[in-house]
C-alpha cells in the first residue's frame, strides 16, 4: 500500500471515531437532561403537594404527635407518684396453623417435636398438653407474654406457624400490693374489678391517658398494713384478714388490704379465688366495735347525761325468748366508761333501749349503715339491715353489733365521723387536693365527738385495747369479737375479731381497722381467739410504722385529758 493510501485510510478511521464520540456525547447530554428533568418534575410535584397541604390540610399538632407516642393505656400512681400500674409493648406467642397456606400440615415438624423444643424454652409448659394443643390445628395463644430473647429462640426454630405479635402489656410493678384496689386488665384489654375498671375510659382516652391517674393510696403505708395483717394471720392461724387506713378529714383511703391477695400480673385459678374484697364486698357482724357508736348516739340524744350513772350488769336481759348476757361476770353495776372498757353487752343494750329503735336507726342511717359503702370500687356489699321499725330486741342487739352486718369500710367511715368532730364523709380512693374534700354531713355534735375520744383512749389505756397502745401515738379504739352466724344459730367456734382505732386521739387524723377472719387460739395469742389478743396487737405494731410516714411523730408529752373520767373507773378491767 502506498503512503497516500495509508494516509487516506487513517483519515477515514479518525473521522469515524470522531463521529462515534460525537454521538456518545450527544447521548450523554440527553441522559443528563432526562435525569435533571425527572428530578425537576419530582421537586415540582413535592412543592405542589406541600402547597396543597399548607392550603387545605392542617399539619399535625404537637399534642397529636405526643399522643402517638403514649402507651395505649395510661398509668396509675399512688398519692406520691409511685407507679402502681403501667403499660408497655410486649410479645405474645401465637399459633397460626394457616401460616404456610394450602392444605399441607401447619408445622414443618411433628407437633410432638415442636412441643419438645418449646418446652426447652418455656420449662413450665407441659409437653403432652402442648403437643395435643398443636395437633388440634386451632389458632390461638400458646403464651400471652414472652421475653424478646425467648421470641428470638422461637424464631430460630423455623416454624412459620409460631408467631409472636407485639401487644400492650399491663404491668404492676408492686406485684400483689394493693391488688384489690387496682384490679387488673383482662385479655380483652378492659379493666376489671378495681380502679382499673373505674378508670377504664380515662386510661384509654387519648385526651387524658397521658396524665397518670393518682390514687389516695400511699404504697409505704399499704405495704406496712399488708405486712402486719399477714403477721396477724400467721400468729392466730386466721383464714383471712382485712384492714384499712382512712384519713378522718378527707375520707381518703391511705391503705386498703384484703388477704389472701392475688397477683394482677398473673391471674391463675388460685388468684381468681382471692379476688373477692373483704373490706368493701363482704359484710360481717362486727360485734362490740358498734358499742361506742351506740353510746355516742345516746349522748347526742340526751339519754346519757351523767357518765357516772350506774347500770345493772349482774343479770342477763331476757327479751323475746332470748337472753342478752356478757362473756363473763363484770360485777353488779357499771357506768358508761366502765361498760365500754369491759365491753358489756348488758349495759349497752340497756342504754340502747332508752335511746329507742327510731333514734338508733336514724343514727345508723346517717352513718351510711343501711346502704352500700360509698367508694369508687365497683364491688360493694349490701348491708344486712334490719327492715321496718326496730323492735326492742333488734335495737338492743344492733347496739352491740349483732343483727346487723356491714363491711369494714362502713365501720371505718363511721369511726371517722365519731372522732373528727362529728362529720361523716364518703370514702374515696382518688387523691384529694388540699381544700377539695367533700363537705360531708353532721351526725354527732362536736362535744359528743370530744367525749368519745376520751373514752376510746381509756379503752386502750385501761381496757380491752391495751395491746393496741403505741407509746407516744395516743391510740384509741374498741375491740369486737363476734360469732359468725350459721345454720341454726351462731357458730361459737367461728369468730370475726376486729379492732377499730384512731390516732392521735388528742387530734385524730387517721382511722385504722384491723380484722381477722376465724382466728384460732395459739401460743402466740395465749390460747385466746378474741380481738384483744389478735387484732389489737396488729394495730399496736402498725401505728408506729406508719405514723412517721404520715407526719405523725411520737410525742409522750401529749395525750387526751381524761382526768374527769379517771375517777369513774372503779376497777381494773378484764381482757
């Protein structure tokens, strides 16, 4: 090939290369333009959307954003902000036989093999029952709550039918404490039994669930009450117990306990049998704890004007084919302070007979004894109230706590009225802000209340309530030991032992009720079953524990002035 031909060929090659490069550059420019155009279109669409939102739709408010971050159910706290019930996301173990689809088996392995693997993760499950459950091919929960690490182990089994959905868990950080106050949240997501049921709408409403619901309960006092009641049960071999601490000025329930209790975190068959609330739902004949209420009614009615007046106490009262007698001989006669200190049925019945059925009935009605106790809890027992006009025998037996059955809460509210100056108020489990207490209604004169504070203090200092005395706390109160009614009459072997108290008696702030159901005579109670030996000591141990927590410090230099009553006491009482 000549040099000219070679040159011509090279020129043709360069021209073709230039043309290829030109086309590539042109294509690249078009691609850039398309990309830029696409991004521009997207940006314009976004700007248009933003403009539309700005013009026609309202952006979410800070409150709306906050609501989405709240748990599905609000918290419940005690009066000091201590959490009692909280909600948080949790895992469940769900069996979904349709997860694989088609008509094949729901599990990759046999039900028995899967059950054995699950038991390794959850040792409390029973392999045979679980295998049978899986073989049924029925969807449902295998376990309501599992830990995240356990969910990972289940996932590692490679069984698509084993699912672990996220759900809201209701958790009670204090365990069984105050269980009868709180109640529980069921599988349906609704509150049951206690304040969970009462507050159900408030705790689930987006407008209110962000603010915790504050109860009147003080967890420190609640724990002490449950502890001392448990100890009292153990020392006396009682089958149950009930107790309450009540603010006499506001009606706030500072602590409320029914034993045995249950754990709202895990409601099993045993727990279900203990859900019944002895404080608000069970009615009892509370015996001699009614005697101070009768004496207060008599003082108010002008029947008792001279506390030194003596009443015969040697002979039982025969009326309507029955005999009213005392548990032991108390001498030929007693005055009012002695009758309360010795707990005389005979003298109390004589005084009630003078008061009359109409006036005693009116006093008991004013104390709310004729209807369900006033408190927020849904389960409230109806009193066994003598209907119609009270006969002489009804009036007499009611005067010492027989023939009428009420809840321990009824008794607590009545004692609060008797010692706080005479004003009855309904009990509440909701924290009361200062100055917001219910006005209440007057039942007793202030002077009557002052006189009753003296006599209640004397019962603890000198009478059957000695074992409730706590140095420096000026405790006053009354014992009550009542036989349980049964088929054909009262059962002598089954007692309800109660001590109703208030402190400090020079300026009462709190009522304390301690009740033991069917206590037995044990070595710890010197073989005795009555309240003086088992319920009174519960109060005597409890008050020093809770007094400082409630702002009541021991002061041995202060007490109720009983100098005008002391000379009326003729002899050392028997317990």
